[in-house]
């Protein structure tokens, strides 16, 4: 039986080998832990900095059992893993967050139902299981609207904007797997998020609300803290706490939200893992989102999720992002992070840079662009 808090030199199992696992493993090493990665990918970013790696799919029972036997506690770094596989792992070792939390976050219908049942507002939505149901949902919610897959969607994948009735047929044919979900259009002013950790003792530590700006449906910039009214900030923080508690979360959680033109805060998605919009915490906080992730799953006390600096984080995406890497190394004041991925494929997150400012001195848009130098023009 695993004893908590985990002692030094214990082994944390991480399912998934991407950059979130990489940065979690680096945080774990600083706290005296070893990480064992379960991934399908040879030479994955996380495996490059970890103690051990198992190359397998996320369903093979033989590999899963061997992986579980080699670790003391298990977590995951992205949602597109097998919940059934996590169930098997959970029969052998503690899995934090639980497979039940993963299941909610994997399915947009389950996610929105959970949020609404917890009294948390979302955009209006309707499940769509047939072409006829799509017509009915579009009439009820109105157009424009966004049609999405219920599973396996991220960074703008698995969705289509419906602006007119003639958009329905091609969107229905293109999107899979089905069923789908239709979301009513939100006249949003900003996209914001909060990353929060919750320990097994119920303690919650939430980072500052941040503003997120996307390009081609992929996060481009995060501004910390978000420049929003105090009422919006308070609402976002309260929502993050409520979601973490309603999930009975042990681990880390990101809550992505819209602020509409009237100042209402609506939840878009939840992600029970480290999140791209929390990368700024590595450089701007005494304890990053990755450290809080490791502390929560290891049963360690959670420090305050506070910042010592304001920050801007910019993603380096695909070949265009990698072309900026030399400038990122040369530009004064930029803190570069590269993820160790071999191929700079279009839309792939290759790294990020962070620019710090004195606390309370985050500049306006022109100042942010100037502080990023040549990267601010990209």
C-alpha cells in the first residue's frame, strides 16, 4: 500500500510523454522524486528527462500492470488516454486525479452536464446524435453556433463554425466520431483561465486569473494577470474552486472560461492536468503549476499559488515557431523553453518563451509586443 506523503526517491508514474509530462518530471526531480513515463512515443519529451519509460499503448493490460508495479502513484498529462486503462492502474496504485475525473473531462456532454449540475454556467448547448437532432438544436440555439465532437478535440480540432443553414450538412459529414454537441455562440470579450491544485486534504491553491489569446485556434499568448474587473476575477476564482471541490479533485485542474460582452463568466472546458496557460508560472512564481501538480499527487503540502512577477507567455508553434528560436535566445529579457521534439510539424507546440515584469507593471498591448522584440511581431 502506498504511503503518503511520498518519501524522497519514490517513483511517480506519468501517463503520456509530451511537454506537460516533461515539465512535471522536471518539477518532480527538484522535489526528490523519480518519474516513470508510459507513452506510445519513442524519444518523447517527457522520457528525455525521466528515470524510466515504458513504450506501450494505453490499453495493453500486460504493459499497464508492469508499469503500475514499478511506480508508487500515477497521474496523466493529457485527456486522450484510456479511462479503462486508468481503471486497471487504479486497481493497483493510487491514480490522481481519479479515472472518474478523467471520464468527465473526456466527454463534452458529460463535462457540460457536470458543470451545469454544479451550478456553473456554460454557453447554451445541446447534444446532437443525428442529423435531425442537429436541425432541431440549431433552431433552438440559433446561428451562428459551434458544432464539436464530444471527444478527442483540442487546439481547434474536431469542431466547425456554423454560420448559415447550408453549413450544417458539410459539418455533420466531416466531424467524427459521433455523437456531437452544438454550442450556442457567445459574444465574448475575452478568454481567461485559472489553474488550481487541490490536495487530498481538500486544500485548494489557485493561481491568478490569466488572459489567453489564440491564433488559428491554438494558444498564442497568455497575459498574467488578466486585465479584468475585480468582479470577473473573483467570479473566475470562485468557479475554479467550485469545480475542484465538486470533482473531489486530487491533483491539478485548469478551467478555461469566456467573459462575454456583459461581463458574465462562462466555463468553456476543464482540463484535470497541467495546462498551456499555466506555463508562465515556471518563471513568475516561487512554485509553478508543475510543482503544485506533483505536490498534490504526492500528498505534500500545497504552497500558496502566488506570483512574484507579472508575465507574458508566448508559444512557439510549428516550423514558424522554431524559426523564432534563435531570436528567442538572443532577445534580452526572454526566458526560453524548448520541449525536445524532433519534428516541427504545423500546429505543433515546440516550446515557449516568458517575459517577466515587476509585479503590477504588466504593460498594454504595445508594451507587450515591444517586450517580446522580434517575437512580438510574429
